[in-house]
């Protein structure tokens, strides 16, 4: 949650390219749900890495936040290491968007692996490692732009997360980017001059079609009801 990244790398990652948002532009006032931004349960781990050759350490994981204007829970991820996370604070919604390359890889990451982190119920320890790995994968994608996604080289290099399994999880998610999936998400980007920029993913739930047999049953029941009304009259 505390780190710095070169301004050039950030400019490459976010340049105003079109990326589907889940809501129209506006503002939200974000605050922690609990004592920290990670809330309860805290799905986060400490990690060490280098960014543009500079050694850093941070806490990687899922932010459990709340919009004070609507009271809505927001599960967010950091897409900027330029600033610290400073809450409470006002954020602009969808005022920024990533480049085409970053947008494509972020979308692949969420559609192929997000459910493995936030949907599948597992023990807290495993989920902390998965959430931290997912955040690291986001940092790798954002930091490298259209470059190779390799945690051992490039602008962002993960150096100290072997013992708790964060590296293996992050690499697993990056390796899954080429997988095909029918899952669909929309995204909201939250930007602030005083705090880290964030992204929230919202899964698109397709309408469940009514089977043909079900339609026949419904029409039969409707006809039965009409018949009863005629008999009573």
C-alpha cells in the first residue's frame, strides 16, 4: 500500500484509452470499512519488490471500502503505486482509463482468475495469499504496459514473497491470461490527486433463460386459470 513508481511508467499505463466502465463519471467519497483499508477479513500480505530498480515494500491485497454517499461496499484494487492510499477521500469515477494493452490484460486477469480469489470459499490463509498474488499481478500488468509480463524482470520485479506463496499465485494468474472464458466484467476506475488510483470489477450476470418446457407449463397454467374463471361466470 506504500510505494513509489516512476511517473513515466504510470503515464504509459494510463493514457485515456477507452475502457468499459460500470458507471457514468461522477464522484464517490471512499473510506475504510474497518480499522484499515483491508477490512475484515484482511486478505493481504506484505511483499517486497523493485520498481524501476528501486527497492520497495508494501502490503498487497483486497481493499474493503465504502462509499459514504451511497453506503455501497466497494471491493477495490490498487492500480497506482505513485502515491500512498489516503482515506477518507473523494475520488473521481472513470476519469482515467488504461491504455489498450493494459486494459486488455486487466480484463483477461479478472475474467480468468478473479473468481478464484473472491468467489471460491477457502481458508483465510489461502485467500490472503491469493488476494496478494492477484494484486501483484495487477501491479505487473500496469507497470509493464505492453511489455513482457515476467515477475523476475522488467520495471516491476517481485523479490520477497516466496515464503507465503504470493509469487506462485501471481504467476499462476499471469499464466492464465491466454485462457478462454465466458465470464464478463465491467470496471470502475477511481482516481484522486491525493491518493492511490483504484479499480473495482463488477461481474455481469446474464439473465437465466426459461426452458421451453417451463414456458409451456406457464402457458398451460394461464389457460387453466382462464378456464376456471369462465366456469365461475
